[in-house]
C-alpha cells in the first residue's frame, strides 16, 4: 500500500503543473476535491457504508478536510505557478518528520524502534540534500524560492492532516472517513471559491486546454479518490508516521516525472539524496510497525 500510494502521489505534482495551465489554484483545488468526492461517495454507497454520526466526529472530519485537504491543495496549486513540479515534490519529503514530531508532541503513542528512527533520519537527510540543490532558474521561475516555501507549508498541512485522519479512520473505517471528509471539503472549497472568485464563467472550462482538463480529472479520480482510500486505510492499520513515509519516495518520483515529461533539470546532488532516501525507506520499513494500531483492522 505504501509503494502504491507513493506512486499515486508522486505523479500528482506533474498533473498539478499541467492543470494550472488552465485553472486558477482555487478552482483547481475545488475541481480536484469535487471529482474525488463523487468517486469516493459512489464507492462508499456501493459498499453499504453508513454515514458517520455525532458532532464530535463530524468536527474531526471537518478539521481533516480543512487542514489536510483544502489547505495543501490550494497551496500546491499556487506553488506550481512559481516553481517546477520537481520542487513541489521535493518539499513533501518533510512530511514524515513533521508527522513523527507532531505525534510525539501530542502524545499519540506511536512506538518506533531505533532502526526505524535511523531510517527516518536517513530519509530526511536525503531529502534535505536534494532541497539544498540550486533553485530552479530562468525567467519562468524567478520566484522559485516562494514556490518552495508554499509547498513546504503544504507539507506541514499534510503532516497535521495525517494525524487527524487516524482517529476518524479507526472510528468509522477508511472508506467512510475518506468519502465524508472529501464531501465536507467539496462544500467548503466551493464556498471559498464563490466568495473569492464568484461564479465561474461558462468559458472557464471550455477555454481550458484539453491536457489541463485531463490532468484535473486524473487528479480527482486517481490522485485524490483512490489515493485517499489507500491513505486512510494505511493510516488506520500502520499509523500516521508510517503512512507519511510515502513522502520520502514521492519527491523522487515527482522529480523523475518532471524531468521526463517537462524537461525539468535534475541536479546531480539529488541522485545522492535519492540513494539516502531509498536506504531510509528500506530501513524504516523493515522495522516493527506501531503495535497499538497494527493489530486493529479498519472497518469499511
């Protein structure tokens, strides 16, 4: 599941980069979330899942949607206009460490061995080495530093969202939690889009390049609906920090795809970072998972 999730989200930065050619960041976030919500609600209904009850649970789901979905999607859309897709992907390497640090601060009790801690440190060192590579240059990326900063803020939101989604997944199951949180995100992002941009014109969609529309649909179906279904299940069974390890592989999947599809340059130092990341993921993955959540299968 971790490898599959890494592949899905590693592809998303290339798709975001293509989609912003035809859509503003807010519109892109709304479209992606709405398509993902429709797909996941269909899966939940077909599977006979029941909707969650209780204000407290809906409050947690609302927090997941705002912090872990709307905020990073909008930030990444804005960052994609300022820097390369490789830069966006590289910033996601901070998510595992952020999730681990937040879980410790909040006393969520995810127990990790020394081997896992060493793997986490190696992975972070590899990403840091790549992040330290020269910023994207050229007229098109004159504000690449700001783009990286926005993407890093998105990583912070993803890290916090991982911890929030854990409780919801254990309470109502991965499918229901993912579908319900995306439904909330759809309503909130629609309200935000209408408040800030007004009603979209009919030509907003028809004038968008075909590749941008295709990228938006793919983002909604595969990189949001399917990815969140896998992600919520992984968080429930293995814990937020382990699930966040996908972000150690994501930067390099995104980096290679950006190079192959868009011709974005890759600094030589990034390959050294790649080797460290692979070592870190293998080391951490071979360590024991948090027993408190590993023994409890998800429902739904």
